[in-house]
C-alpha cells in the first residue's frame, strides 16, 4: 500500500465538554474549526477536551483523524442527514483528503506539521455519535462500515495547522493493515488464535490489546450494547 505524496492536513477541530442531552453525560463531540497554528500536546490539541477520560482521550487516544473522503459515502446512504456529513461532523480533531484507512497500518508513525504521531487504534463509536448526529443507528452503522477513522498517540509535540504537510515517517507493522485490525476488533466471531496474535502488537493501544486478549479466550462474547446504545 502506498502513502499519498504531497498530502496536507485539512481543518483542525477542538471542543469543550458540555451537557448536551438532558439526563445524559456531558460530551465534547461538537467540535469547532480553529484557524492558524495550534499546539499538539501528548494529551491532544490545546483547548480540546474529553468529557469521560475513562473511554475518551488520554495519551493513547490523543488525536482523532477522520478521512473527509468518507463523507460522500454517508451522504449517499443517509440523504435526509446530508447537512451533518462534512468535515468535523463526527467529532474528529483532524481531517484530510486523500488518506483513508486503506493506506495505513497499525503503528504507522506520521509527521503532522511539526508534531510526530503514531496510529494506536481505530475508533470505537459510542451512543454519543448517534445523539450528536440525531440518528439512532449512527454508532452501529459507523462501526459496521469500518470507516471509523483512527487515533494517534503523540510521540513529539509541536504545532499543527490546516495545510501543514503530512508524511509517513516509519511503518513498524506492515503486516497489520489498519482495516484488518479494525475489522478484527469488531468481529464477534474472530478466531481466538488471531485475537491472540493481535494482542501481542506492541504499537496497539492498551485498551485494544486488552480487548483482543479477551477475544483470545474461547467462548468469550463481547457485550457492545452499553457502548453503542448507552444502555
């Protein structure tokens, strides 16, 4: 798989955690575009927040990248929600045109402007995505599509901004394409032996390695209802 040449960052988005839905936890999913340079720290973009650090954010999910290339897919399949499907619509921090999961591997090290980041996992959508897009089935459809985007850990802090160059610096796990790992994480019938191999990938986030470790136990069944439906 080839990494695109002359790739640049698209818009950058940050958000504050606020109460958006009566009787439900706060969220920072409604992010806003920022202009100019913004400092990327080990915990994410300066000024960005996550409401629940037990499942969002942290050093292994410091930055969420979503391909703008996927939004036409959603507009075609959900024409009554066309206005919601544009860069920033899913609560991502950074966006690009010309780079999708298909061109990446787990553990890839990328230069984003002045910062250096590493792909740690795909996104596991939760009920907040459904609430944010006002589509009850959005989180489930998002997961089923495998067009989830991906998270970075930050190896080197630095300034990022729209138009800054994006380049592949290192690929330590070429045998583990990102789409394969994402599909495996959501596969309820994943072969336990394959799950065991995935659990050994050092570049994976701790939470995904633990998820695969559980899947490596024969007979284990993962309950996704609390995450997808908020039940």
